[in-house]
C-alpha cells in the first residue's frame, strides 16, 4: 500500500478529516478530544451503512476496517490488501508483540488511538504522531488531525552529541563533529536514548540528542519532556541517517529530477515491504551506491567514500535543519 489517503467522516453534528501518508498513524490527546468518537462513527458506518447517518469518503480504492477485541486479527492481517485499519486503545491485543509484528507484514495503513503510544515493536515515526483538533462551527464541530511534533530551525550550539546510532551514523557523527570540541556518544539503540540522556545530563551543559525520526515515535515524548525540563538541550530527528546521506549533492543527483523519493516518500514506500520510511531510505541508498558509486552502502560500517570534509559539511548542514519541538496550537496559549 502506498500514497496519501484522505478520509472524511461526517455525521449530523460532527466531521473529521484524516490525511494518512505512513503505515502507522498514532492519534494522541486527552479524553474528550474525539478519538474514540471517530472509531465509533466508522464502526457504525461499516455495520449499518447509510442507515447509520454517517457518511465516509476516501480519495482512493482503500477499504476501511475497525479492529475490536472480538476481531480475528490473525486472519484479518494475513488476508487484507490496500486497507486502512482503525484500532482503539481499548483493544487488548494491541499491546502484544505478536500483533505488532504481524502488523509489520500486513498490506495496510493503520490508525491507532492511544494516549501512550508505547508500541515498541512497531517502528513508527515522530511525524506519524497526531492530535485531533476540533473547531466549533455553530452547533456542529469540524475535527482535523495535526502533527504533534514539528521541525524547528535552531542553532547547533552544543558540546555533546548523543546519537541513537551505534554503527554508520555514529561513525559519521564522530568524523563530522569531534574536531569541533564536541564529544559524540552512542546510546546504542532507540530504547536506551532516554536513560543515556539522563545520565549524561549531569556531566555536560549543552546537549544535542540525535535520533532517527522515522522509527522513534514510541520514545520521543519522554525524551522531549526531559529536554524541556532540563533546558539547554536540542533534539534532532531527521527521518534517518540514510535520509541525510540521500540529501547530499553527490547522492541526490542520482534520484529522480523532482526528488520525489525524499519529498513524497509515501508514493514510493510500499507499506507491506517496508514497515517504516527508514527501511525504505536504507534500501534506496544501497541501490544508488551499488549502481553509481561502485560500492554498496552498509548500515553497520560506513564506507570511506563518505568520510571527507565536503560530505561532512553537507551532513552537518542537513542535520542541523532537523531540530524538532512539540507543536504549539493557538488554543494551547490561552
């Protein structure tokens, strides 16, 4: 399943508009923000059709399925094709590793309602986390989904770079930053980032945390909260290290003319083949390097072709455009 899918759900007093472009979209937010109501309206439409009083439109051929506690999820996930799944946080098996791993393989997009978002066996993006925002229009309401986190241009003033990566991304960070009075430390994986961050915060004043945004959705909230509490901290979340390398000039010229692979990844990344955009970017980088540069990119060991001053400067420039923060809505400031 590929592409951006726009879904409208309308009842007598409320309407929802969803834009889905990744395999996993997580809807967060406090009680009363309309998350469960959305699932209920879709369920009523699928069961009763027009008699439900609900109208649903989707700008693609995808079908909609709501998973419940009584659903045979094993059968559903193994047989669906070009399907958008909706799953409420009350569904018990949602948090089981077995379900999450089978969801990897399914030909679908999934919209998961969850205040915690703690699906550590599903590598979903920080840019796949949304909140529902409702506007009152007379006696009716209109609800849309908005990114909970956004990129923010900021300065790269730090003396410690804590990177999630322990392989090629760590090698590149060491090469690019350590000559500039910046120490580079690896957390050794996404689940270890917060612990390492908390430990190192006692020894360094200006810290930058660098994670692969395409697979860090389950871990980003506590990291951002600690960064805000601590102060003097920046969080970088490019889609992935491979995404950064694909944006360098020598690599980028071998992509399509409009760089659609990077700017409209949803049109290229098959959700059944790649559970996250990070996996797609890795495969794309392997393809470009093997076809045009006489070596094949290896995630575990960085090829010396990348270890030069020109590439390092581009790497830093691209990376430092990927700071993220929690979005601030107008209503949040009241």
